[in-house]
C-alpha cells in the first residue's frame, strides 16, 4: 500500500524564454508509514519536487497520486526550507493556524498548540515573534506548525539544516518518536547523508542537470539505530561516492 506515488514526473522552468528541464522522469512510491529520505546536490530539484507533491505547482508532466485510490488520501503537511512563519504572529498563533478549519473546542485547541510547541522545545517562546527567534528556533516553530496539522504524509525540506548538531540529533529522535506514535509517512530532503541514513527506510540519491534519480538505497536496520554501525558507515560511503 502506497501513501504516495510519483510516476514519470518531469518538470521544466522557463528561463530566458527557453524551457530548462529541472526534473526528469522521477518515479518512486512512498509506503504507508515509510520514511523516505532524498539527498542530492544543490539545484537538483529536491525542493521543486516537494512543491509539486504538496500541490503548490501544478505545471509538470506525469502523475502524483496520494493514497492508493481506495482510502481517503492522507493530509499532507510541509516544512519548508525557509521557515515561512508569519512575522506578525507569535509562535503560538503561527502554530494555531494549523487548527483554522478544525472543529476542536477552544480549550483542546490551546492544549494541542501548547503540546506541539513543547514537543519542539519552544515552551518559553510561545509568545515570541519570529524575529525574536534564532534561525533554528524558527525552524522548530515551523516543524511544530506542520506537526500540529496531524498530517498522514509529512514533507520536510532540510528541516534541521539550520540547527547545531546536538539539537539536530535531538530533533531527529523527536521526529522518530512522533513517527512511531502517529504512524505517518515522511519524505525528508536533507543534504546530510548521515541524517538520511539514520532516519530513513530508503534513501533516494538524486543527480542534477536535469534532476533525476541516481539510486535508491534501502536501509534495512531496525530502530533505534546505532549511528556508527558498520552498515551505516558502508552505506554512507556508497552515498558519498555518488554525490561527490
Ligand atoms: N521558480 C523558478 N523559476 C525558474 N527556475 C527555478 C525556479 N525554482 C527553482 N528553479 C531552478 O530549478 C532548479 C532546482 O531548484 P530546487 O530549489 O528544486 O533545487 P534543490 O535541489 O532544492 O537545491 P538546494 O539543495 O540548494 O535547496 C535550480 O536550478 C533552480 O535554479
Ligand atoms: Mg532546496
């Protein structure tokens, strides 16, 4: 059962009057409850691909199908590469936006907002505005907002890129805990091969000009994983040999 299927997806951008191919014949499926990581050089179309999946850009060839046609397609949540918080709203109000169309009573809604803010470690900053946060804190607020939507499919575009390595590892653990609890499917774009291998069930390696899939690497290791295990080290070498 797939949560998401991408079939023969190609995309070009117009640049100086010419069509420049950005994605070429992308094919993959994301299983229910699967964590899929995408790594690849800057400019190979990773963010573009997520924008197509989430529906922000409908100008592409091929097909992107949510769900397997039988069940109701899962809600998609997205964490962008830049946090995209509303600068005029506090952290709390930004996260609360996730409940805009929700029928939840006010008290439960407040509790949920607080829960997701606590989860990303921003309890002391719920009344702060984005400009009062560091880059990493703003990114965590954006993660809280996406999680608060309680999506079935979570797309994350380099969500931990701005964080120091300790916090990064902590949030990776949080993400896995949330994933285990909520059984969601996750597609995470990262430039950190170790992060990809630590988190994912499969890692897609892309190459640029035009962006295409070079390899799909299964990571058949039970969780919790040992970051310095032999297999992860071998897989890291394999990934890096394709990327560098
Ligand atoms: N709106 C746009 N108009 C024209 N070209 C674009 C547009 N958005 C992206 N591109 C081009 O598409 C290509 C892929 O961009 P994209 O942002 O998807 O790459 P990426 O893999 O996410 O890179 P990074 O790792 O640096 O975030 C780049 O060459 C970029 O210049
Ligand atoms: Mg990008």
